[in-house]
C-alpha cells in the first residue's frame, strides 16, 4: 500500500453555479483523492488540502480541470506553510512584491500573525525574525502568544514590556533550542552594556528562534544586516500606517516608549 502524500489545490471560480463544489468532490472521490481541509482563500477562490497515494492521479486531476470551463487551477503543489495558513484562516498573508521575506499584517489579523510566527518557531535551527511596528500595536503580545502556540519557552533578552529588561547572563536551562529569544533592537543597541552585548552575540549564534523588535535600528547600530533575517514582519494598526522613527533622534529613542 502506497503512502499518501499531501497536496494543496487552489482554484478560481470562473462561473459559480449550484453543485460546482459537489462535482469537484465527486471527481476527487473517483480518483481516490481525499479532501482533508477546504476553505475560501480569496475572492472567487477556494483552497484545499488533499491526500493522494499516487502523483499521477494529481496530474490526471490537473488535466481534467484544464478542460472544465467553470474553474481554473491557480496552484497545485505540495503545501507550503503559507498555503496551510491560507486554508486555515481563509486568506493569504500580504507579502512585499519586491522583498519576498517581508510579510505585512494589521492589528485585526493578530490571530493569523500568531499562527504564522508559531509555524516559524517550530522549525529547527537558527530562525531569525524581525518585527516592525509602532508602539502599542501588539508586537510583544504576538511574540509571546506565538511562542506558547509553538510549545516553546520564551525568554526576554531585552525588553520594555513591564520595565526595562537588559539581560547579561542566562541560567543553564535557559540556553535551549526549545526557547524563543525576544530582543528589543532599541534597548539592546542603545541602552545596554558590554556584558549584554556579549550575551547577545552568543544568542545570535545559538541555533534557536529569535525575534528582534525594531530590526532596522538593531541593524543600524550593530554589526548585523537585514540579510541575516529569514523573515521580516510588519504590523500596523491599519494598512496605511507608516512605520517610522525618522522624527526621533538617538536621545529621543532612548526616552521613547517602545512597548
């Protein structure tokens, strides 16, 4: 018996009619392709996760649907992390057209953001995430919630959540790949000590997930570069909000409430 493989199918409805989904489901059933999850993902589009025991059946399905006038396949592939999230939440994550590692969210999408970061935290190795956003938009809360969702322990290396935190040492049990390390880029570069910098370098080289708030200031004031980040997240109160600290000089940044 062949092992079943998961696929993501997305199709655009050219002409909606009663029974269209039923006809597609019947077609999948005849090919012994099982639907595990289905949801609308964009206007006039549906996405589904399916299981098939033969890749040739997927190609047969592709060829059949190409002959159908009512729907057009837009994606047919092994599912990516973004595909799974699209089916789960019914929408795709906004992505920068030029910088493919930059993903955009608004505050109303915190649930989607938490799931997105949780999937990143579950990955093994050195996952470095930067998160941009103005004060009190939900950056820190999202990082903590995503750590819990990923079944990871979270540790502040630097923060201003309750009071200013600048760690210079960690306990033995805090150095673990089961941790997510949360770093405030402003605090770590503009308000810290050399001992903190030594710990920060150790954490940055440690093969675990790390999230840095205000990555642009972190990069500007340290030896690291934006190319070192695998993901950049932008979180806004609304789609038109500008994320900027241009009006603040270094002294103002030191006094600025960045929680």
